[in-house]
């Protein structure tokens, strides 16, 4: 059982990291601003989903 928990924790961590990176790339390409990229990276998947709905 402990092995399954380890796998889940790693998956969640990687998902959060990927979401942040994706949000930052989308933000920088769209707005050409490092500041906005950092802010959107903090919002992670929320910004990615917003971007998909909006554009």
C-alpha cells in the first residue's frame, strides 16, 4: 500500500510542476512579460484552463 501512495505523490507533484511550466510558457508567449508568467505559473492549471476556454 505504501508503494501506491508514493506513486500518487510523485504523480501529483509532477502534474503540479507541469501545470506551472505550461502556464508560464503560455503566459509568456501570449503577453511577453516575465511578471505575468510568474503570476500565471503560481495559478498553474487554473490559468491553463482559463486560456483554453478564453482562446
